[in-house]
């Protein structure tokens, strides 16, 4: 038997599965090829039959291989079958009013519906979250916190929670002190407070296009104007377009989602992040960085942030636990650099402090709840779900459908045939109990009506398969 040659950094079955997955992606193993039997695999790698089975189960869960009764395992999917990427749109480079409020209001009433097959809600399914451990942390906070969490918390946030957030920054190479952190009620509040701190009514803000519609709402609510900067489905914001916009408009701030953006799923390469920080440093423009998806990576290491490259304190880093741990607790934060005093003052004026109970509970959970272990399992689940959803889209949707290829997060961005109106598609889909988000709300002021966003936050099931099949049929009818 071959000697076991694996290290202990990961489960052995995962290392075997990763090796086989690489061989499939490089077409050493092609679609239709038969894989070694469990016995041969265990002998070849020096592992037990149970470990070999686990490796195959893992690949089967991703939809990369299939089991055929009395025959064995065969390759069924390869990355070369991925559809084309959504095209890069060139928005108007001039600043303008934001006009998405009415569109967002028209769909928000059912975006969180529970009685539908919901591809609209951008959160991981509750079954993927450590509910029992969170409940224990809430009980601990109620029993042990001063005044049983009835009193106001410190305006800047629970001290222990800020210590834990500072520790989380080590994951992206940050060396942050707890007193540099301001706790907020979710990431969007952090972004809004940062915008308030560095802009005045009528100022112009640069944003990626497309980007999360909540950012547009924040800009609109503050009476600001937007300059949309085109963004690539793989590499994020177009830095040349951003530099061109700087020459045309007096930009007071920039908002980006560099890691696994919503809705593109793009991740800026590190050299692009560094260059972006160099550009804003040269022009002395604050950069508001939304890093809410940064921990949900599919690769081996967490991508760095723009804040990592910041030397002047111009990067206002914003994040939360809403997408990775507990959406309803509304725990977010900002690390606003040189604008710390302004952000603290606005937080005090806006709502005095964030809720005491949830801050104390999350501080306890981060100390004792094995957050990194939870994240590791969540990343594996989301990566598997991503592949299964894409495979179903390839199977059921028209051949000209283009799909993003996220390397983290839980969102797919689809470009459909130009004959498809996504708002009409949403209306027809809701009649069948299927909820989607039309792509138009991710643009500030443009007519991109043939895009949709699909969340793969829910684990694969027969309902999910049915929902994607029916969506595909509706799209084909429109064409």
C-alpha cells in the first residue's frame, strides 16, 4: 500500500478530492471518463476505503462526478462547460441623479418572501448557520452582561466585540486596534455613515456599475450624485475608466466592493487594489470599501482588502457578519481611518449606539463559538451550491445565457437574451412562486433590462432544481 503523503492542514479526503478536481478542470480526466474504483483509489493514495468514499461523495455533491449503479464513478462536468461571462457595460461617465428608488420599492415587498422558491434573498440559508451556538451566546449575554443588556452600550461599540473585530482583521493582514473600530447596525449603516462623514449635499460619488442597490439608496438619501464606473465580472472596477472619470467630475468619494461584489461576484486582483489605493491617495479621495463578502472565499486564502494597502488612512473599511453568521443581529462595523472622529460623532447623533444584547452575544460567540470552523464549512457548502446552480442553468436556460463565475460569496449574475425583460420575467416567475431580482436595480440610471441576479444561498434541493427549470422555460418563451 502506498504511504500516506498528506499533511494535516485539511481533511485527507478533501486533499484527495481537490487533486481529482484539478485533474478534471485540466481535462486530464474528461467528461465521461471512468474514475478509479474506491479500492484502487485507496491503494493509490494510501488511504482507507471510507476516506476514498468521502472524496467521491464530495465531488458528487459538487456535481462534478456521478455514480452509476454497478459501474462506478464517472466525470460529468468540467469547467470548460461554463457559459460565457456577462458583458462589460460602459455607463455614462457624467455625474447624475440616482433614479432607482421606485424600482427597488416595487420588488422589495416580496424579496424576503418565505412561501416561494427564493433566489432573490442574498443571505446564506439558516440551515448553514450555527443557530444553537448563537442562542447559547445570547443566553450568556443576558445572564452575565452588566444590567442584563438593558442599558445603552458604548457609542463606539462593545469593547470586547471591537477586540474580536480587530482580531478578524488579521485574516486580511490588517493590524487594527479596537479603538479604531466603530460598531454599526449592519454594513449598510457603516457605508452610509462613512458617506455622511466625507460628503455634503450635492457632491459626486464614484460607484461601480453594477453594484449593490443599497449603496445607490444611501447615495440618493443623502442628496448625492453618482458617477458609474464600469466593472468587470472577474476583476472588478475598471481603473482606467475611474481615472478618466476623475478628469471629468469633481469626485468627493468612491465606494467599491472589491471582494466578491454584489451582483457580479468579481474579486479585484491584489495589484488592482494597490493601484486603486494609489490613485485615491494621489487625489486625496476617501475610498469607502464594502468588504462584507471577504470571508466567503472558495480558494485557499482570504483575499486582501484595499485597507491593507492604505498608508494615509483614506480607506474607510466597512463590513459585517450579516452574510457569514447572523443576518438578523445587525452587527456591522467601520474602520474609518483618518475619519474616525467624524464617524463616531455621526454614529452618536444617528442612533446613540447599536443594540447592547446582540453586541454582547456576538462578542461571546467570536470568543467561544469556533467562528473559523463555521466559516470553513460554510465556504465548502457555498462553493458546492455555486457549481450545482451553474450546472442547472446550463441545463435549463437558453444557450446564449451568460453567467458570472464567482470565486466566493453566494450570488450569480446572468445576462439573458436582449429580448428578455427582467421585470416581466420576475412578474411571471412570481405567479409560479419563484422570486428573482431584476438586474436593472443594480445600475443607477441605465436601461439594462436583460440581467437578473440569482442567489445560491440555499442548499441544492428538488425545489431549487424545479425553480431553475421553470425559470429556464419562462426565458425561452420570452425569446
